[in-house]
């Protein structure tokens, strides 16, 4: 496996301003020399997420995590460090070379193999073998432009056509299986193609890389759809089909339309409605919701409204509201079960009308629950109990009250009573709830105050850092985490001559990284800074001497006996004199 050279890592880091990168995920507001926002990694009402452009680091003071630009991308995109470096390198058009001639990482190999597969299936669709499949797509209303835009393909009716092709390109059976493109017959010990005699929909990740495939039959065979298994490059919960093609329109319109299937994405885009994506399966996830939130505030769910689609819509409402998004549900007109069918039968205007007339979540939900609610009070109470946990996640107080008013009116219940029922549970975005979600490591560590004060001081002054590093040892810090941080500061100063906060953050991990970002972003001004520095250094040095004296005391008590160590006793008295001199 090749390694990314350190100088290349530094180049990528310097090319990606942390404010610029983070603002692509959350809305930052300038506060003094820093920027603040609500944390993208846990739910909170009051912003506690801080980004420092001067120090090129970030920290959430609510959940306790922090780091530099690489650490942010690792967390936001669920990537390894190497993947985050490559992600940011691509963002700035920087090429990555490796320090040895080893093979590319498995992730890179899988992505290249998926790209090969996408091109192969596309070629087959365009060949004589794909004639019937092209006719099927034409009958479904898919035009040539859409075929090209979505790289649609066809897997021929063969047990090993793709397997043989991939092997001619140097790929092993083990790697092709790792990509989910072939399946092993355990009894025979042989392999066969996963996709056979199916229209193929290549799936792209948020960076436009081919990561998986969906495949549909052209007849009534079952299963109707066959999808790639999860692999190192494909985690279903993180992918929205059509995202690379839709994200610009999503951002521009501040709205995303979420549909159920591949064709329900392709057809709206073909008709000029480009802010449409599909969840991979009907269950929306927190990760998908967070991805949407970075680009839009409004979500319109547009699933097939059969029983499964209704249940999926209700689950989606819960997940999306928890992320603070405004949600409504699109209901297809009579005779059209999904966007694909509506567009083909009635055109773009009819689809947009359905989207614009989307029902608010309460109206939709109550309509779905009307059978179970009935006219009896017990049924209505059951519906209120089911809706309460979701509606109580709505952060906007006016919207929440509006929902409660609608529930009361539609169910024929007194609004005051319903409001009281909803208020029984603690609101999910309350301070207590946020505290409950916070990282336990965010709680204040019990450590020597002088050590904390000195580290805070030197992290805000390179000159002070240089002086203190020349005077103190790592072992002078009695708290292990403080000692690790100080050691990294010393190394940074020695190598660079300046304080590179981003570089220090990258070198630390776990509690040390969390403690460092907290200290570094504590930008208090010390009254009489030079005196404060000297007093703190003296205090810490005194503590070192006192601790050493305690270690030596048992030896001093042995004086007069044959087994005592004269050198240790001499050290004890020298330290004692030094301590008395420092206290004067």
C-alpha cells in the first residue's frame, strides 16, 4: 500500500481553508475572530461549534470533538484520514502520488473497477446485444440524452460475461467479488455475474464516483430489482441516488424532492425537474438527512403511497424533522402511482402541481391514520401518542403549535388538552437532551489548573511557547494528556519555529485532540502576560520538585543504615535547597 508523502499532505491542508470547507456543510456566522454554528454532529439549539480561520481548527464545545480540516472531513464524510486527504486534494485539483510503488489502496481499486463495469454495461446496452433493452427503455419514455446522462447500461443474459471481461483487464476474482459484481458458488468454488439480463443503473457517491449498481428486469421476473451489496466504497445509508446530478438544483431551490426508485429520479430530470434524488431503499437515514441539510431546508417526500410507502414516509418525517428540516409529502393524483408514471401520462406541469400542493406532515399523517383513529376517544389518544415524539422534535415553535392546532381540529379534541399532552415529554432539542447526546469526554477533565492555564497561554503566543518549551520538560506536566499536548507543541516549535495549530491537531488523537482544541480556542487575554507566564512556569517546576522529593523521601529515611543510596539522598537535599530558593 502506498503512502501519501507528508509534504503533499501539507500542500493539501494549506490549499483547503477550513472556513471554506466547513461552510459547505453548515451555515457559519462570524463572531469576533471566529465563526460559530450549530454542530453538524449532534442536535443542538444553541450554537457551540466554533471554527478558527487563524488557527485552521474547529471544535464543538457541546459534544467535545474537534480537529483540523482533515479531521472535519473524516467525521462529516465518514472517511479514513487517507480518504480525507484524497477528497480534499480532488477538491483543489491536486494530484496525489505515493511514496512507494505499492498497489493502490483497495478503495481506489474498487472505484476503478466500478468505473470499468459502468462503461462495460453501457457498451453492451449500445451494442446489438442491448437492442431489446434499448427498446424497453424507449417504451418507458427514456430518451438518448438520459441514457447518456445516467450512464444506463445492460447486463447480458450470461453467467460470466462481465467476469471474463474484467479478468482480461487484470482484475482478480477476489477483487471483483469484493466489489459485489460477482457471486461465489460455494459448492463448486466458482464465480458467476451478479447482474444478468437486466437494465443497469450505475450509482454514484457524492463525489461522482461509481460505487454500486442497481439492476432492473425488463419482464415480470423476480426479484424486480437487484442491488449491489455493501462494500468498502458503498454504504447504502450514506448514498442518495442522483445526488451529483441534483445538488446544484437542490441548493438553488433550497428544496429536495425524495423519491423511491431509479426511474423516479431519471424521469423528472429528463423533464427539467433536477432537484430530485432517491434514498437507497425506502428508509431514510440520519446520514442522508445531514447531507441534505447542508444544501437545503425543505424536503418533499414523494414515495409510492401504498402501505409500504406510507410507512416509509412517516419514518422519513421523523428522521428529517430531527435534523431541523421542513418536511411535506407529495400525493400523486388519481391513476398515477409514482413520479415516473405521472410525468409520462400527464407531463411536467402536472408533476409540479403535485409537488407544489404537497401536504404538510400532520395532514398527511392524520389521513394515513384515519382508519385506526376512528371516532372513539381511545383511537384518537393512540394517534396523538404516536405523533407526539415526532412533532415534539420540530424546533420552530410556531410550526409546532400550528401542527398541534391541526391535530386538535382534525381529531375533534380541545387544543388546550392536546398541547398539555404534548408538553408532558421533554422537548428533544432542549438543553438536557443536547447534554445527553454530548460526548462524555466533553465534560471538564480534572487536571492541575496551572498546567491548563499555561498551555492556554502558550497556544495563543508563539513567543511564549518558544520560551516555555526551552524551560520545561514533558515530565513537568503531571496530567498525562497535558504532557502529550506539550510534547507535540515542543515538536512543532522545533520543526517549524511557529505554532501550527492545524498540524498539532492532526498529530494528536482521542482525548488529547479534544483537550487541545478546547485549549487552543480559549482566546482569553492574560493580565500581565509575561508575569503570568513566569509564575505558571515556576509553579509547575515547583510541583515537579515536590513530586520528586516525595519519591526520594523513603530513601532519606534510610540514612544511617547500610542500604541507603547516598546519591539519591544528595539529590533530595539539592532539590530541597532549590525549592526554597525558588519560593523566595
